[in-house]
C-alpha cells in the first residue's frame, strides 16, 4: 500500500488549470516560456531579498492561470491568439514594467500597454455582449449597439483602473499616475480679484516647494503635474485601442465575416458535451503513468555463481 499523501486541493486545481492550457499546444508553449522566465525572476528576487518583487512574481503566476479558470468556470473557449496576448500583457506589465522598471526606463511603455489594454478589454466586452446577445431570447442587439456596448465596457475598465491608480497615489503615495513637468498652465486660484478668471502662467523654468518642516525642494524644468496628464493620456490611448477593435468587430459583423474574427479574438461558448470531453482529456493526461526509471540488469556469467 502506498504511503504517499494526497496533494492539497489547491495544488490539484492548479495542475488541472495547467493541463487545460496544454490542450492548445501554441498557447502552452508561450505560457511555459513566460512562466519559466517569471520563475527565474522570482529566484532572483528572493536572492536579492526583494520580497515586493517576489510577490509580484507570484501574482503574475496566478494571473497566468486566469484564462484557463475562466474557460473552466464559464464554459467558454478563449482563442489562442487572445490567450497569448493576455500572457504577454501580464508579463510586460508586471515583470518588465514593475520589476525591471520599463515604465521608467523605456519612454512610452505605459502608453503601449494602456493601448493594448483598451484593445483587449474591447475584445472581452465584445465577447460577453455577443454571447449574451446570441443566447438570449429577449435581447437582440444590432451590430452598432453590440459594438457600442463593447466600446463602453472597455472604457469603463479603463476608468476603474484610473480610480485604482488615484487611490494608490492619494492614500499610499505610490505615484502610479506618473508625474509630468509642464511649463505653462492657467489657474483661477491665482486671480487676485477672486472672480474665477483664469490667470495664465507661462515659461516656467523651476518650482520651489517649502514644507512645514522647513525642507526646500527645487524642481528644475517646470511645474510638477501630479497625474492629470498621465490619466488623460492613459484614457486617450485606451479609447484608441477600444476604437480599433470595435471598428474591426463592427466591419466583420456588417460584412458577414464575423467567423474570421471569432476564431482569433472572440470567446465562444462550449457545449456541455465538448466541456465534458475536455475534462476527460485533462483527467487522462493527469493520470498518465510516469515513465518508470530504467534498471540496469546484470547478466550472470556462464557457469558462475549468483
């Protein structure tokens, strides 16, 4: 009788999700490569005692499993291209952006990711509305309203993320809404008459900050904007990313070429029979016997002893 202990339910569930990813070879190869890179980064963070970075690595590993979890729970199929874009986005945002400081080192890194986020969220919104529209007897949206709903979904996600960044900056002083140096602005606060008339200030070359403790900080190059420009830039590129995808989706719906887009970017429902076959395949792969270790066989010499 085997004395081996049964694995905890959590580890068993994680193994099932990884096997679900392996059902598509291309997605699994990309997942395995990025997962390996994250694990190497995790080891580096632990060795350098950067425990915050180690936490981000663990979070990334969890996020990698979310597409498979969504497929299993909602009984949908995420196209490999869309799934691969999610993996790359997570790695670029969490590992390259946060740990390797690409947000600071590479100009426009944050802008690129927010544009991709708008595109992906529009695809997600399009998928959700399309599935509800397709399966509901009471709702029948035209291509325009279906596209509009997907666009609004993407923009709502973008706004909620900016709320999160503002909360982190205001309460935890994290500076997620990155600062910009500006050389001009207009302000009604500077109106000496107090009549709300904007007073323009131009050609700012430096700003001096004096704290209550007497500390003096000089900012060379202009006036420090603390997040407004970053927020509006993020929302603008989110808008552009959502607009691009919604344009593609609308054109595909109007031209009866929607299946070409569906196969690559739109989630599709999975029938009960297909879902059960997937679970059976996952169980089969999970119970495959491991290759037994080879044993070296010593031949007896003729006429020899044992």
